[in-house]
C-alpha cells in the first residue's frame, strides 16, 4: 500500500503579511484550512498510513485523519522536509504532496497513482499547464515522448503561459526518492531526470498554486460550486435578502435586510452581513467576520474576525484576520503595472494584467474614513 506524506512545514512567506503570524497551511479559505484541502486530495486514494510534516509551531495539529502521523520538520528547507517525510516509509512506494495547491476535480492523486502503476518510470511527477509564469514549485521540461528532461525555477519570458509546471505532487519508490534528500530538490530531480528515471502525468483539470496574495483571490473558482447553494438551518437570513446561486451560508451566520449576495460566495459561521450590502461573486467572508451595512464587496476575502465598516467598497481585496477597515473605504481592482513596494522581495514581477484592490494586514486598523486606496496598496 502506498505511503502518503504531506509536506506542510513551509511558512509561506510569499503571502507577505498574511502569514506573518500564521503559516500558510493554517490559513482558512471558505471555512477550511489550506492543509485540509491537501488532505482531501491525497485521501482519494485511501492511504493506509502516512505522515504530515509540519513546522514546529504548527503542533499540535488537530483535525487530521488518524491515519496520518504528525512529524515535526527538524530544520528549514526542503531537504529536511524530505528526510522527515521518508523516515518511516522503508520499502514502499511513496506519494509526496506539497501543501498549497488546489485542483478541481480533487482526484489528482488517484490519477497520478494510476499512471505510475501503468508506466515503467521509477518516479512520476504530476504536471499542469503554466498559468501565470510565477508558479513556485518549478517549471518542467519534457522531451517529445513525455519523459521529464529537467526542472527549473525560472521560466523563460517567451514561454510564459506555455509549457508545464510541477503540480506539487509526485510518486516513486522510497529508496529512489531518498536520494532527493541529499540535494536541493531541483538539483536532485534533475539528477534523476538525466538518468531517464522521471516520467510525467499531465493533469487535465483545473490547478492553482496558492503562492502569492492574488492567488488566494482565485481560490473560490476551485472551491465553490457555482450551481449549488447551501443555507444551513441555523443561519439567519432576512426574507428581504436576495440570495443567488452558488452561495454557501454557514450555521450561525446572519444576513440582514435587503442584502444581495451573488454567487459563487461564502458566508462563514457566525459571520454577519449588514443591511443593504451587496456581496458580489468570488467573495469569501470567514467565521465571525462582520460586513457592516451599505457595503459593496466583490471578489474579496474577509478573514476571521475582521470587520468591514459601513459604506466600504472593496474589490479584489484581502482583509486579514482581525483587521478593521474604516467606514467608506474604497479599494477598487485597478491594474498593477509594476511591483508594489511591499511586494518587492516576495516577487520580482506580477502576472500580466493583474488587477487588485488592497491587502489589509492581520490585526491592522484603518482609522481614516472615506479613504481611497491605490491598487495594490498594503494597510498595516
């Protein structure tokens, strides 16, 4: 039986202020942690046993299936993560999954396993078409027969939007994968590729890596079903509210008079949406967050316990946990032509045509009312 190991020891520094106090695997999107989505994707193959490699500050990690052991990563870097992931998998095939990607449908692990079983390759990577050119798992070079020639961390500009990216999940014999732990991951994979030992399974579904803040704003496309609505019996929704298709309203949430919610959208447990507000497609309001009356939100994430005060207009904006957005704040999704100052060091460039509103750091308090923010602004 395949040994499954999830690598969740990275902090996710490319998400900037959003992971200042909490690692990426524990950030929530639509009521669930990022690590939970990864567990879902590998659990499709019904692993008999496995491990989740975590940063020491993530322990104890609750709410994971009992089939997974929690293993602390002993030092920084992927080499230490691999050592921990492979430590108890002697003599087995090992499926290694990074944390921080989403697929739809969620059967990428099962499809990868099927391809590996049918192929003659000792190691098989799942790969997906390049989307933005900023994917961080590495770009994959294939020969004409589908064999992996190598991996690189840099995508040539002329290939942006073409080619393939490593999709964050691979499978192989433990003894072969163990050699990766002695190298930088890219270097180790290239060594195996030069020996002709690495094949590629091309994923044909939707795929998204959650590497940068703007990636979080696209997650709803893979998480929420635009055709299925769910309103739990313990949610309080005013009869005058208008609820569209693809809307999830969790237990204890309150939707007040004359609110319009256009799906796909998510309203979390004990969240509140004030009267006469408009919640547009792609908006996620997490647990215990508050959107006060007369606000307009579109393709925006309001994280746990955050407050958006009355009359605010937020488009393609992320409001961090516990942050407060002052009344009548306007953050529209203007185009970003260069890398905003606060993003320098996180990314050398941004995807062509990127549109964003603003990012409010967790715990920040925007005190100035009637404030208009420039696209890509950071509020500390």
